[in-house]
């Protein structure tokens, strides 16, 4: 009897599994319909809001930019960044500009931030944020007006690192541009310029962050890291003053941007410490262009990443006189001509 019951219950389980579906229903997001970007709207492209989902069930929000009078299947580019920014800031400016130059583009908010879904809010993940790029490829590959063999990605700042990581895992990506990139896992684990690259420093950081986890659980909420200050101290590093000038002024402030407001959850950095994202960058076979400012504090991230890349379809472009945030929105510094020619060459 026991054997019979076990068989019956087992069969029931199999039947229940067979009746399950792997279909996914996207979360309904409350998307802003008015133009609320920090840059002016172009009359050369068509703009619309779209959503797509990633493998973890998070629904992402994006702005889609289409060249006016476009016909046939177009080359497409998905983009995101900087770290803590929203699509209404830098990635949207890049997306609109490249759409003016003939590409179908989307600029998306990463999981758990901006208008995208996911709980809890204001967290990052080296896995999920890499997956966000791959999910964008899923979406673009299934559009009737996109050529699935001509899709690229572009990441800015911390999402430049995640873009390179996506190129190392997703063979559908034919070309990758990383602009003023950070490797967020490296800077989280080792500090700027690897100044805290030792076990004792990491141990103290982990103790502090794990104590915060206990407090967060006890309080039923998540403490935030604080983002950028309203005003940078006089003795602050120049790059912090540059961040404040972008995120906290009319130049780039946006109410949904973590960089403009409360920042990521304090404990969000825990997921970055143990997981170096560029381990397999040397295995990327598709084309990669790294763009960095000559005077950027973060320049070493691109230079060291470029040393890992292999093949004659890899390039490092140093922009004379530019600092990190110049490549956010300074149209006199951002090398759009070179970025366009790179994508044109490798998305043909």
C-alpha cells in the first residue's frame, strides 16, 4: 500500500508539473509619458516607451528611439548607465544621438532602479545587471524591424563593465562599446586605484556591511548609502566634484536617479565584492571599443581591460583632455563619429 501511494503521489506530481507553464507575464509598470529627460528631444527620431523582461522575472522599462522614415530591418543597440543613473540622463542622450545616425536604439533602466521593476528597490547585482543587457538582446532579436544579426550594446560608467561582461557570455552581441567604464566589482573589492586591496581592509568592510544587514532586517527596511553630497567639500577629489556638478545640478539632476538622490542600498555593494566580472573578457570574439577620457580618474579601468582583450577587432580610444563626466553629456568631447563608424563596421 505504501508503495502504491508513493507511486500515485509521484504520478500526481508529474501531472502537476506537466500542467505548469513557463510563460511569463510582465509586471505592469507605471511609465511616465511626458518628455522628462535632461536633454532636449530630437525632431529626427521617433520616441516611445517599451518594456521587456529578464530571466529573473524583472520587467525593465526602456525608451526606444527610431530613425524617422526608417525602412526594413535595422541594426540595433541597447544601452544603459552610468551606475546610479536613469535612462533620462546619459544613456538616453546616447540612444537618441545614435538613432539620429540610423540605428534603432533602446536605453533601459537597470533592474530595481528607475522605472524598471523588481524588489527590493535600489540594489545592484553583477549577475542581474549583466543579464539586463542580455535580456535587451532577447527583446531586440524578436522585433520585426531589427536584424538579429546586427545587434550591439553600449554601457557607460559602471554599466560599461557590465556590458563587457555581457559580451563575454552572449554570442548574439556583435559589437560592444564601453564608455568611461568602471569595473564595479574591482573598485568595490579593492577601492580606487586598488588602494585597499588587502584582506584586512576587505574584512573590515564586510564586517560593517554585514552589521548593516542585521540592522536592515531588524528595521524591516534598507538603509541607503547616500548618493552624492549636495555640495562637494573643498578638499574633495576632483572626480567627486565632477559627479556633484552632473548629478546635483540642472545639468543632469533627475528625481528617479540614485546618483542624484539617496544612492543605492548600503549593502548593495556586498554582491560586487566576491564576483570579478571581467574574468573571461579575454574570450570575447566580437568587436569591442573602449572609450575613456585622458584626464579621467577611472581611465585605468579601460586600460587594464584593454590589456585582457584579444583580437584585431578590439580598440581603446582615449579622448584628449576629457574627464570622466565629460563623456556623460559633453557633445564636444563624446566621440560620436567614431562610435557610429565602429557600430557601422561591425553591425553590417
